[in-house]
């Protein structure tokens, strides 16, 4: 991943993180995107879930900085957790997740632009692609 994209993403993430409602906005939008998603999160501890999501943003960022070993090193556990053998998060849910995330970034980043959106898409795409590539692994 090129340094400019990483920098744009990281700066946007920091701006979004300064909004205490960012992850609430995201989860409200994501849960409303499909009854299936709402059902899957019915018994979720959202305080913990938001911490996990925030951490995953930084893990995906680290993975994007090291395309050779980074995805496995930083996202291996996350991929196993989201695989068919555990949470069973299928590809159709990632599309809704990413759409909800991008809309939330648009709402919460005061410096939002097409470049910011592209950076989020590229960086999050690394994580999503890796998780999907490990979906059927044991």
C-alpha cells in the first residue's frame, strides 16, 4: 500500500475517533442494513464490540503496511474468528459492513473527501480480502 493512502486513512481514522459517536453511528447504520445482521448482533456486548472494532482498524492498518507478512501476522486471529467454523461471516455481510462504515466516515470525518473514501476502501479492502481468503480454512 502506498504511503499517501496509509497517511490519508490514518488521519481520517484519528478524526473519526475524536467523535465519541462514530462507532455508535456505524453500528446503528450497520444493524439497520439487514435483519440478518440485527439478528446476529442480538446478544452483543456493544461496549466490548466497539473496542474490538476500533482495534481491528489499527490491525488492518498495520497489515496494509506489510503486504508480505502483515495480513497473516495481524489478521490471522481475526480471520479465524470470522471464518465458516466460528462466526460464519459470509461475503454478503462484508459489503453491508463496508457500506455502513463508509457512510459513517462520511458523516463523522469533517475533512471527508473522495480521497478519504478511497483510502478507507483500499485499507479496509485488504482486511476484508484476507478474511474472505481464510473463510474456509481450519
